[in-house]
C-alpha cells in the first residue's frame, strides 16, 4: 500500500520559464536531496529544481512553459506503508 504526500510551494519571482520557489523546504540540504525529483504545478506544468538559493530552502526551478505568479508548485512523494494485521486471539 502506498501513501501519497504532496509538498507545495509558491513562486516568488517569475521570469518566463524560470521561477524562484519558497515555502516548500526549510533548508538547502532538503533542496539538494529532492533535486532529481520532478515538480508539477496545479495548472499542469512540469519542471525540475535547478539549484538551491540561500539558507532557508528557497530554490530556482525551470518549467516546460511560462509559469504564472499565482500558480502553486507541487512535489508528489510516495511512501510504502505496511497494513496492520488484525490480532488473532
């Protein structure tokens, strides 16, 4: 059984396909850890993390089309969950 968690962040600076995203992570180590993972937006764009910026988890991202300021950036994570067995007694 898989459990799905979605991390969200908000673009603070936008220039065509590039965006600076805040509020998804809290330190640069987390940004580097999730760099190979793909990003999506609520409007259907796909993107990647390019680099970490600063000490507070801000990151630069590149998307496949121009992104809007009001869009929300999402990162879907999946975790394997083992079902609890019923007591037999």
